[in-house]
């Protein structure tokens, strides 16, 4: 039996792999496989067992090999392909989706993810209002993660408009990052100070 697991929640995916394959299974890197390796992997038997448990990582990256998967659906082995992403528009995916188990393992979305960007954009106009918004999520957010998300948004803003303000914001965020890593000041106080200054940067 062949299964495809994909998504960014590797902890859940690995738990399911262990449940299905046990503790003793072969691991292969799909991108390194040659077409000539496939018959032995999918149909060949080992010296110790007729039925093998195999995990193949990043098999879909190897397009030539992945396109041959349809020829090995009758494998006697337990085989799981572990992928980061899966192109659902590809013809091979459409051909396989009704023939094998394909399961997605995704991390739950952070409900505050969008709010981080709202706080950042609000601070560009009104620092005090941004601080009020920040109070709602401070207890459950990590300050370093919050700072990183602001940095990613600032880079995106700079990509679309390379103005002086956007450039200065990136400089200030770099300084904030250094201060958070080296200073003994409470990280949220540094972030609040940055948000208050942002409108005038």
C-alpha cells in the first residue's frame, strides 16, 4: 500500500508514520532515486522479509520518478511518501487521488497572525492605538516571533515601495532585533517603544 503524507505539521505526520510503519522501517531520499531503483523499492523483497516498511522523503521533487508511481500501486509493501508540498494541479496527482490515501498534516493557523500585521500598519499612523491592540495578544505571543513577523511585513512593504520611510523602518527593526537579543530590557517594552516611534520614523 502506498500513502502520501504532506504538510508542515511534521510532528503529527511522524506520529502517524510510526503508527503505520512501526519503529523499524527503511528511509530513503526520493530526490536521489533513479528510475532504475523503483522496481526494487516498490516490488523487490528483502532477505529478511517479503513485506517491507519504507518511508520515502521528498519523492515528488523527483518528477520523473514520481510520474512512474502509478505503475507501482500494487506494491506488496507499506510505503509512505512524506512531502512538504504537493501540487494538486499536476496530472499525476489527479490520477492518484482516487487510488491511494493522500493525507494533509497542517499546523493550526494562529488566530493572531493577521493581527500582528494590523498592529504594525496601525503603528505607522497611530502608535498609541497599536499599543492598545498589542495588549490583547502580549500574554500569548512570543516577542521575538512578533518582531520577526513585523520584519517580514516591512520587507514586503519595501519591495512594493522603496521609499525613505520604508528604508528607515527596516533600519529601526534591525536595531530593535539587536536590542532584543543583547539588552536586559523586557522585550515587549522595546517593541512598544518601536511602535510608538514608528509614525515619526
